């Protein structure tokens, strides 16, 4: 077993794809876990704003690495930590969304430099944190960095893409609540 100490951004950028197997439970974070997550993010943000950034341990991630038939040459089956991975994915997707909104608002007011910066940030989030370049049947494609188990996969993918599908399972309701909670946190 190899242990690595990585920041979540580096983890997402360096280790795609993460796949949650079907035997893992569905998304299960409730309000308490989301409150703790947002509190941890806020404390890290405040410390950074004060010029005193501190490292924070968000929890471990246990994966099995497999050889995959893709451009990256590997995939990671998530054994533990899927709740954190999924929640960070939602955070990154919401940050991307709000950077795109900011870019559009800046364009309307003629602030083209700020618009370009926000649009570039949104694109970096997509390319570095939400998707990775792959090849399927000799064609370049973008693939999601985190793939939840079959029960949540399509619903989660839709949330990452910015749509709000109708939940049909309890885990979908929890994913939607997590997405809304993260959105409110970012807006605040």
C-alpha cells in the first residue's frame, strides 16, 4: 500500500478517474457533514485571506489502482472516501458555474479583462478538476474525473453539468441538498 499526502485539487488533477463500485453505498452525507465541510472550507479561506494559510486534513481516501484501457493508463476504484470526492466535485462544479456567471456579468458591464479572467478560471476548473482528456476508439473525448456508482452516476453527472434533475432515490435528494448547500455557501 502506498500513502500519498495530496491537496484535493492535486488529487483530482493527478489521479483520474475515480470510480465508485456498485457495492459501495450511495451518496449519504446529511446536513451535519455538509455543515462540517463548509466550516472547514471557510476556516481555510479565512486563514488564507489573513495571509496565514494552514493545511487542513479533509480525510483519507482509499483506492485500488487498476490498469485501464485509456490514455491515462489507470483507474482508481474508490474503497473509502467517496462522500468527500463527490462533495468536492460538487464544489468544483459550483465554482465553475459562478465563474461563468461572473464572466457573463463582466462582459455586460464592459469589464472584458475581468470577464476573461473569470472565464479562464471556469475553464481551468473544468479541465483540471472535473474532466480529463481520454481517447475512446481513436477519438479524443473528455471524461468525468469522478464517476459514482450506477445508482447515482447519471444524477451526479447532471448536477456537475449544471442541471437539476428530479431525484428518484434518497441518495439523489442528498446529492441535490449537498449541491444546494454548497451553492449557498459560495454565494455567501
